[in-house]
C-alpha cells in the first residue's frame, strides 16, 4: 500500500503503510494549490519572531461548492460561532485565519473581533462577507490584537499566489514542528490541502484546522467531506482533548469536469491526519489501535479510543515496551460493567510496541462479534510535559 | 477544617483542608489495627530486593459483618473473579494479598492460582475458604509464582499482630512512594485502614486496594462503604485508568457496641484517597476540580472529571500556570454538542494553579443550574512518563 518515495524527494505524502491512495495518484509540489485557488501568509506580529501568523485562501470564481465542519466543543471559540451564525457554509469563497491567538473564551469582544477580521478579508478580496469563513488557533482567553490582524489581512491579500499552499500551511502553525500541506492529482482532478494541529487533538470530528481545495466536481461537498473526515481526522488522538476551534473547509470548483476519484480525498486527509499525530506535541512515534471482534462499530471505536488515549499505552509506545497487559486493561475499562472473556496474550498483538518501527500497530480481538475500528495516536513523552507546562497564558 | 498536627508528629492524616473529620477524632499509630484484628506482611520474592509483598489481615472473631467492592473493569483480574464467585462478601474474616504481580490477563491458570492463594490463607488461618478475600496488584499478564506466594502466606500467618497495619500497608505497595495507613478513634470506636495505589487510578469506584477494619457496629456495611467510597475513592484520578484489580474491603465486628460517628469512615477514606493522589506516579501537586452551577449532578461530575483528566490542565498544575483557558476547553469538551454561555475568566478561578500551594483548587461556575461536584487529581510530570515508560512486562 505504500507509495515509494525517491530518497531526498521533497514529496512527503502517502508514505504511511496505513494510507491507501487511489491508483495512479501523482503528488505535486505542496506549495501548488488546485487550479482556481490562491493563498498566502504573512506575519502581523501575533506570534513574534517574524513568523507568519495570518493566512488567506480564496477561490477565483464564485461558481463553487463548499462544506464547513466545526468543533462540537460547547465552549466554541468566537471564529467558530461567527462561521455558524454569519456564513453561508455551502458557498465559501475564502477563508481567513490567524495563529498565535485562538480568540476563545474572549466574550463579546472576541466575537466582534472575529467578525471584524472576516469583514476585513471580504473587503480586501471584494467578495460578500458571508462567503468568508474565519478560523483562529493559539492561546485561549487572551484578547486578540485585532488592529494588527486587520493590517495583516490586507497585506496577505496582496500576496495571494497559486503557489501559496506552503505559506498558508506555515501561517497556521502553533506548536507544530513543521507545515503540513499536500497536493495530489488523480483521475484528472487536483486536491490541495493545508492543515495544522499538534496538541489539543481528539476528534469530535477534527480538532485542528484544515483547508482543502479541488477542481473536481463535488455535487454534495458536505457528504464527501464528512465521509473523508470520518476516516481520517475523526480517527486520531494526541491527548484526548477536543479543541474549541476545530475547522475543516472543503472548496470545490468543478472546473476539471470530473469527479473525485474514490479514496483520493480520504487518502489526502488521512495522510494529513497522520502528519498531525506524528507531529503531536512531543511525539516520537505513531501507534494504531486496531480493534476487531467487537459487538458493534460503536463498541469497537470506544475500545480503540480507550487504548489510544491510555497514558499507560502511550508511555509504553514511547518506552518501546510490548506491555500488552495495558492494552487489556484499557479495553476492559472501555467495557466497564460488562464481563469479557479472558483477554490473554493470544488475543492481543503488541509486538510492534517494542519494535523499531516508527508506526506501530496494536491489535486486539475481543471475541464479541464482527465489528472493528482503528484509532491513530501519538506516544506520551517528557517533551509533551515540557511543552505544556511551559506554553503559557 | 484542618486538624493541626504537632511538628514532627508521625501522625500524618486529616491534614488536607479538603477533609472534614468528625469532632473529637483522635489519631492513633497507623500500625495499630482496630481491636479484634491482626495483620502482617512478609517478603516472598515477587518484588525482589527483600521488599514485603505478601500480606494478611484477619478478624479474630467470626461474629462480624463485611462488604467487598470490586472493580468494574471488564477485564477483571483473577483475584477479583475469585472474590465474585467464591466468597461470601458479607462474611469476610480475612484478606490475603500480594504485590508485584496483578495476576490479571493470566487465563485459567491465573484463576487457579488465585484460588490456591485463597485456600492457602484459609488453611493457615483455620477458617472457611469462602470467608477469605483475595487481592493482587502489580504487572499484568505475567503468570504468578504461586509456590512462592503460598510459602509467603504461611510465613505471614505466623507473624500476625495487632500492630501489623503498617506491615500490611507496605506489603501492598507497587510504585507507591510510601505506605498509606490510618488509624483513628472517635465516638468510642476505632477505624483502621490500609491502602495502596499510585498509577492506573480512576474511579469506577476505587482503582486501588484498601482494607478497612473497625469495632463499630455497622448494620449495613455495604451501604456504609458505598457511601464513603462515593465521597472519596470515586472522586480521585491520577491517569484516568480503571484498574483490573481494584478492591475495597470493610470488616466490622461491632464489639465496641457503638455506631460509626457520622463522617468518620468517609474522612478516613478521603484522606487515604488524597494520599493516593499525592503519591500518584510522578505527582508533585494535588488539584481539586470544583464545578458549580451545573444542570445535574451527573453533568457536574462529568465536567469535573474532564478537567481533572485533561493532560493540559494536569501539565498546567505541574507548571504552575494559571491557564484558565484550558479549564474552559475541558469543560466545553465534556459538554460537547451543547451550547454553553461564554466561559470567561470571571466564571473560572484558576489562581491556585499558579500558586505555591501543594493543594490547588480550580473552580468553575457553569451557569446552567445548581448542581456541583469535586474531583481530586494529580499533576502530570516528566517523572510519570519515566516511571511508565520503564515499568515493564
């Protein structure tokens, strides 16, 4: 299932053995956006050190379809509430985003700031305000320096480029160790996507930001996006924390006159999701909890998630310790109140926990039925503690 | 609410500002058991280094009542299944316990070993097998060296003493930094208790081992024990992990001819529970998540637990960072799907996160109703990672 990469290639995607891209997929320079889109990123000073922290992505045409998925966190950030209340989710021409400040738990002022940021982007781009989505990421509970952001939006709008994918990906980074972007072509269509996410990662659906552009015909973008997210961002966890700001946007022009090849969107999103996990705060390895023999899909997912979020399993992944008993314990915890047939070593494959592989699969067979599930997760390391004990308000 | 201790006193209990013992409570030497009970601990080699790893506690009379609470983990260990299937929970004369091996996920052999251990204790004490409870703690998935344990049980039975509380507490330690025992007297009755627990701590009810003896009259021991556990061991978390082996045993002779003073049992168990949290793997501080203004008690507890188990809050407790935004995020996650009124800084008191206090209270007011809840938790530190990455099968 692995697409081989030439050594030294800058193309980094579809490397995971867990990703199955459609046949004939070709990877392009991740700076390059799908035809009909432009993006850019600039620094407005929120992050300091000259790092870019304001981004824009815009579709040149208003003949497009879009879908917007937002966090389920009840304490949703101001930009999420603006997207819910002040945008046309099916007709999003552009997204404006900043990093360095999540604009969450910032009250009425935060809401007004998110609106002002959205309006500044609409104004700079000359498009209706309701066609602009707004996203923010960074610290919670700190007022946004909106004047700096508005200036940054104007500056960013002057840099928009068909090769701005990497700039956008860098502009949305927080504790990410590197930008996450992917451009792929198959079946005559192109998909480009940029994502961020390193901590506060647990799917309600997504727990990070991701912008996806394509020239494919996508008649039902929300259905397509929900399906692909269900197999990717909803299957990952770094620390079990559902963010206040998660946003995934899909924009599709249809200009290529061809549909999305089966599996392309999910492969792109799964590879980005795995990049988020691999870049999890302090992470050194990625695990996949693979549950089979569950009574229902829901039960399989609950068990997989319990394994993936267990700090005992996550530290065993870090310590390269094939401690299968901790997998049994986590599974039993997820099924608390039930009686489970004895989960001995033969029901659990934890060998890869102890191995040298960067990607370790942990498998468990519950013997209760035919349902299964995967959850991808990062290890828990001293560096996670260091980052989160020091990253401060 | 704090009982002052003389400096240098070896009496360590009722020091927390969160524990309210009944008036007139007197602390005794924790080695000393309630009248009518004897205990001991010896080394049989499971832990190595000559550390004690087999313990016994026995009531001299068969005129007693008892209650036994066991883990809800579906992958319950062999000793838990033996207690469920082969004991009279209301008439437990003695408990036999080992540390160094949990005898969990050990299949039919593990069950036979737990039965053999139980029978060895009954034989050595000359009491019916069904009146002996068995408990084990340590690594999961490793066969028990039952011959060593049986020899250890016989040796331990020859050391039983009215002053064996400390020995028992030491014999059940795993990664605990010290023994946890308490003996207190009030209203003419004595309660002694010994507990262990440092990792894999999250209440299903208890998530550790605890043995409690009293000469009070306790006509409904299960009701009394469930009530006290609900306010103590069910309110703590170290790492959100429900153990396979949790066991709490209450034995009451009634010989004092007086009932338990209100609050005594819960105060003893809460102080032991706090000792478990303070001794959490790698822990340096204890936090209390205090939720008010929830719509229901269940909701309050769910939010408190989400805060207490958030690795972001736990690292902030370690890093002494008053990062109230993470409390808002965790609360919002626990209420995912609902819409919450903006949780600004005025709804959250996180000052003690950043302070010098060993016990830090984090308060949040949800504005949804009148229900409240507490959950006690430890911080998440590099030492937790070190312990769990190295503690191996």
